[in-house]
């Protein structure tokens, strides 16, 4: 099977389920941004991070693939079964946040999204995650969206923030505090 079908050459594509839409459709923007986020998580995974972080990033990538499929599904063919986000998926991230935060000092100041290449990458992924969340909230105004998808992305952005801080901790580096102008 060839990777290119030429079906999208005129700016149209199909949702999971067969509904044809324009490539600038908001639903496509949502799952496209989730795909972008998944690629950044993969990039984080491919760096020198702790084994615990490697394990959780793979779990997150698989869950994001499920979330993207769920968002891409047109919900018309009830014979098609898609994976859905559940509370356990959220709980997995919360437990990992708690594990990392137990090693970190309490945050008392705004910090800059920098300090180490992996830390910066975590912050980039966090901002893409927030964009994914905003896109999904916007989609919710016109279409049915599972609130657990939004909850998952919200928690995932928290995880990426903590992972950025944890990475600095693991490398023995200090957070760079935001300096307020005087």
C-alpha cells in the first residue's frame, strides 16, 4: 500500500468513520495539534531522561494516540469502537506528578522555561498541550467533546511543567527565576 493516496490534494480529508471535511476543519485542527504534542513527547522520550520518565512518556504517547483517534472519530458508525480516555489515564499522570514533586522544592516564584535542553523541550510540549486543550474547548462549543479529554490534557500540561522542573533537579541544576523589572 502506498503512503500517498492523492485524495487530499484538493484540501479535503476524511474523519475516522468516513465523513469528508475540509483540511481547515476545527476537528482536524484539534487532532492535528494532539499529534504534534505526541511528537514532542516522543522527542522528550528519546533524550537522556530517567527510566521512570521514559516509561510514563510511552504511556502518554499511547494515550494521546487514543485521544487523537477519539477526537478524529465522526461518531456516525456505531460499529466502530474507539479507545476513550478514562479516569485511570488521568490518575496515572497525577501519580507521576506526585512522585516527581516529592523530590522538588516548593515553587515560590515564576520560573523561566529554560535551564537545560530537555527542560526547554518539556516547556515547548507543555505549550502545545495547552493549545491542544484550547482547541478542544473551542470545538466543544459546536460539537460533542468528552470532558475527560479536556481533563487529561489539562493534567498532562501540569505533568510537563513538573517534568521540566524534575529534569533540572535530576541534572543538579537550579531553576531560572523570572526577574521582575524594577
